[in-house]
C-alpha cells in the first residue's frame, strides 16, 4: 500500500511504510519525495524539531484517511551521505496498526517464534 505524506495539505512524498515495530506502533520506510519536499528539506536535514512540528505533517492511506491517532511523523534525510530519506510514523493506535500493517505483525510474531 502506498501512503501519501502531506505538509499543510500539500503532497511532499510517498512511502510504502514497508517496515515496522508493532509493539511500539511504529511504521517506517523509504520516503520518495515530490518536488514540494525540497522547500522543506533543510528543516529535516537539520532535524529542527520545533520547525518540523510546525509543518503539520500528515500521512494518509490509500483511501485518503489520515493515520491517527499517532504520536508523530518524522522524516530523516541522509541524502548528503547517500540517497536515502526515511519516514517514521510513531505511536500508531493498535487497531489502526493491525488494519493497515498486518504483515508487520505476522513478521514480528514469526521472529519471536524463531
């Protein structure tokens, strides 16, 4: 599933949120920026948390529903060192998590059983 990332209702990128930590309610993955991302890139590269919080970042699923409640959204930009930019959605409610990321839960349980 592709998730869309917005700053003040402007699309700045997408991610499959292909990785996760179910007990923590965290989903994360490679971030694919749009042209609108680059106007905010320096804030993410500096990890300027007060400025990031003011951006009002939201993540929406394929149906256009905002992933909430959650504790926050972070974008980590390593593009100076390599080409990777990562997004983290933190503290998702478990009911939402199990609906959107059942594969993360099954992978986690499989690792516990190994």
